[in-house]
């Protein structure tokens, strides 16, 4: 596990731009607060030096931006790929979504990103967050008792709060264990995190609910959906030029957040649509303003695919063929699907 | 509208309630109308209808949220995300048209509590259609003024108007504004919110100041209820000073906020030419996903689409929130008015900072609530736009 420090990224970006290899850089841009980091397109070295940032709050997967950015230049687009991003990168390449010749890919290490929603719910108003080793130090604008003045519970505490890294890490990072799989032009570091939790733990928990409980669980989660489409728009597997649900001529265009549709259709249709292509990058859950754990739908399908067609990790290579696009003799027979899935559930 | 005379009279009317009795007050309020309060949930706080369910030790289960503000604003109370407008049914050679608007035949049949129901029957005549929004922050109260400008100006939106008119707003002064808050940039005072009844809490009490006739009517309807004197107290001699010092403390906190210096000065009516062709839009919009998260959490965004849905038996005409960030927004027979993401992105911010004030006596259609800062998937937001365009770029 190795951390790639910001300076190494800046040095590479500046020299590749100065050498005329790249004129656009896809990286992370600092914002108003330490936790406020945006994906950014840099077009000059000055802003790279001033604004590029690489830290615990760089959540965004940059791969999908290659589709539009490679169209905007005659030179190459520099992209920094973390281990998880490399899977989306491969997947997009295998679907011919961008021209590899127009990309300069650099592998960067990663030791996890924050779940900012989780942090904010724990700390309230943040003035600064720092990471020291495996501890996260969050400084609040207020003493705890100041924040609870409208409440009956009133517990005095300091303005500085310390958390274990794992308590505020994104869920996707807890079960990461990924290595960079892209054919990169350059490697600064390919280290990733070691998993501390099992990837399908939550899926199994939901599988073991009764069907009524499961229905209630998802109904509760989906009832918060506001149909902002952030999950779809950020998804590296959702690359239709025009989604049927946003196309007035498709006949199924749908803008209304009517519960009957959100609860039973939209997210499930989307999960099936990206099945076999979803790389489990977790962006859908990260960006949801209503904190719906959408990645669990995708993980359920990934788990089922593994059981029915053998272990498969979308985005592991560019040449791989999705089990849903192919047939082999070892594929589960339709007649045994139900039994196989049932058996896996009790495990 | 409140006359000057009643305003002065109302000002003198202050009441207070001990914090632990808030639940009892909600019980009374829910008898006077459909009550919405901010409550905590898995995704943060949201305005929910108070249910009056008693839990352990006879305390009410539903508690007011301790979060600074709700993830979404309360605008859906007046302007729901999806609403049926009318229904058409073809019957032989006739078309039957039904008005779906809820305000005509909506009664307050929503409470489980016996006490509330008993009070309700007595109050029904006067207050059956009331909606009570409790705990609205200063920024959100201001946002209703922006929405009113749009929906209540001619041609008036009768659906919005019906709900807006029967809503009584209990605003709540802020306690601990977030790092994302910048309402003071828009001249909003978080320590002293507008509203029909303006409230402020100090850790022991909530103080109520009646600000409008509507607030006055509601509070006097409460005073007829049984046991209300055990809940609502008159204020004592020292209370006005403790409220004033509380307001000073909140103001001080607001001044120290990291975004308190964001300036609206470079924006407003007549600045279209200065910003429309700025090269900065390219970088600002480069990684925008074009999703609708910012518009849907925004308290002032008010665009909607009207569509027909064929149910098989009839056709329902409904409206739903729309977003100027969407590629099919305001599509016309001639095509799309804004073809690129840059144009759509620019529209949203120009509307808030330039076009809206131009058409509404200088009123900005942003209230600095900071929701878009918290919700944007790529952390791009109006503060970054204002700093970049207005020249006040941060460190």
C-alpha cells in the first residue's frame, strides 16, 4: 500500500504539458474546504500547480470524462487512474467509447477515500479535516454543545473529533483489494487498499431477509429518490448518448418522481441494464444526494453472475467477454438457476 | 398583507415554551392543521408530517431534527415534485374533465392522536385546511418570497396559491450554521428569520414572536385549546434581553463562517453582457454531470414540465419538477434552445444571479442555503461560480 503524493502528480502533469504530449489533464481540483474536491479538467500548467489535489477526499472516478475530453483535443488527455478507476477505464475501452491513442494514462496509488456524507453526519459543521495515518481529525466550527442547543440532549465536547479511518471510509474502499489493471503508459504507484470487509456482506444480509422485509427495505430506500439522475449520469457503464428515460421520442421518457415508478422500476431497470458491465466502482451510491445504497443492487447482480457463470470481474481486461454476452458449456442451465441462487443464499 | 398597525401590535406578542414540551406543542399544532417538522432520517433531515405517535414514557416518537437544515427544502409543500392537474376521460362523444387539485376537498383527517382529534372537531371549521410548517430556517423563508414572485404573479398559479395561502410558517433562527452556509451574502439574517411566527431557541426555551395576521390567528386558535397554558408561557422580564443576546451570538457565528465573504455585489440586473461570454464557463462546466441534483435540492428552483400520461382508461395531465440542466429541458418543435452542457450550466447560474434580479427588482434567486454545495456529485456550485466570475477567487 503506497500513497501517491500530490507533488508527483503535479510534476508529471506539468512536464507532459510542457513537452507537448498532453494539453488536457483529468485530475482532482481543490475547492473551498479540505473536503470539497471536484473532478477537474486542467488546460494550463499554472492551474495544475495551484489547484490539483490528491488526498482522502478525491472521490470521483475520472474515466467517464475521457469520452468527451478526448474529442476536444488533437493531443492526448492525461488521466490519473486509481486501482478502481482502471476497471472503468478498461470497460469503456472494450466498448470503444474513446480512442486509446488520445489518452496518456498514469496509474496512481490509493489508500481509500472518505464517505463525506458519513463524516458530515458525525461532525456537523466542519471547519477542517485532516488525516494522520489511520486517524481522521475533524475540526468542527462549534463545540458539540453549541450544535445541540435546540435539542434536549446536550453533551459538552471539544471542537476536535478523532475518528478511525475505517469508520469514515467509503464502503467501496472497505472491501477494495484491487490492483491497477489498466495498460497504463506510466506507473507512479499501483498500490491499493487491502480489504477489511467482505464485498458481499451487505448483499447477503438483504438476501436473508424475508421477501416482505426485503420489499420494505427497498421501498423505504427508493421512496427517498428524487429522480435527479445523478446515479445514471455519473455511471461509467451508463454511456448511452441519449438515455431512453430522457428522450421525449422514446415513448418511455420519465421525469416525474412518482413513487410507483421509482420504487419498482427505474433503479432496477438500470441495474439490469448495466449487469455484466458494472465494475462496482460505487459512484452511484457516492453521488446520491439521498444516500440510497444503489451499489447494492449492482452487487447483487454481480454476485448472481459469479454463481451462475463463474467468477467474473467486469473491467479486469479490455478483451474480456461478459458472461451475459456469451455462452459456454459450463453456464448454469435455466432450470437450475433458482436452485443455485437459493443454495448460495444459505451459505 | 399585514398592515403596519397589526405588525407593531404583533411585535409585542412574545411567548415561550420549555424545550422538553415541544412535543406537546406539536400535538396542539397538529390539531390546528397539517403539521410538518424537520425530522432526522437515514439520508439526513427532511420535512415530514408529524404523526403524533406516543413512544416510551409517553413521549412522542417523532422528534424535531437536530440537524442544521433539511437535505431538500420545504418547497414541495407548496410545489410538489409530481402532481396531477386534471384527468380526461372519453365517454362516447363527450370528454369528461376532472380537476385533480387537492385543495378543494382536502380536510385535515390526518391525525391518530385522540387529543388532537377531539380538539380537531372544535377547530375544524376555522382551520381544517391549514398547513403548518414548523422549523423553517431564515434562508428557506426567503426562498418562499422568490417562489411567490414566480407563482403568484399573473397569470397566478392557482395550485400553488391555494397551498401557499393556507400555510402558516413557523420559522426558526439558526443555531449552528454549516460551513456551506452563506445566506448573509444575500442580506438574510439567520438570527432573526421572517415568517408568520418567528422562533428562536436558546437551549432551554423556544421563544415565539408573532409576525403576521396569519400567525396571530393561528396562535389565538391555540389559546382556546385545553391545557395550552401549561405549554405556552408568557415571557418574563429578562427574556427579551436573553433573546437579544442569543441573536447577537448567532450573528457572530454567521460572520465567522468560511463563506461569509461571498459577494453578490458584482451581480444583479444589467450584468448579462459582463458574464455571458466569459471564458470561465468552460472550466466551470467541464465536469458537470448534467444531473438535476442541484435543482431538486434548491429551495428556489421552480421549473416544471407538464405532460399527459395515458393510463389506459383516462389521460392524466400532471406536472413534475424539471431541471434546466437536462438535455431535453424546454424542448420545442424547433429543437433544443440550449444544445451544450456549457449553455445549460450557464443558464442556471445566470438565472439566479442576473436574469431573476433583472426581472424582480433586484431580488436574487439564491438564498445561500448551501444545499447545492452539499449535494452536487462533483462539488461544483454557485459559490465557485460567483468567486470565479466575480473575481473574488479564494486563496
